C-alpha cells in the first residue's frame, strides 16, 4: 500500500490544478493563494519546490498517464519537422 502524502488543502488544490493543465499562476489563484499575480506566482513556485508537493504532482501525472517521455515526445517531433 502506498504511503499517504501529507498536503495542505491549498497544496492539494494546487497539485490538482497543475496536473489538469492549468498554469501555475491560475492553479494558485484557484487554490486560494492571494495577493498580486506576481505574489501568487512566487508563492506557488515556492510551494512547488517542496518535496511533498513534488511527490504528489508526480503521482498525479502518473495517474493521468503522463511521464517524461510522453511529455517531451511532441517537442522532439516538432524539432525534427
């Protein structure tokens, strides 16, 4: 059984937003981070650097079938075209 990753409610909402394809800024605003857009961006960036948030985001990507190879494949194809 996988261990449960401890996240705050705000962090969980942030992970869900980023994993669903929203921008980091919009995910932060939707998660309840407040302040100017620049302040939200900085706060979200700090949150996304936390080990528990990164682990949860990685799990969310895997759950959606996204791994590093599938994420960079379109870029490689575009560079060759």
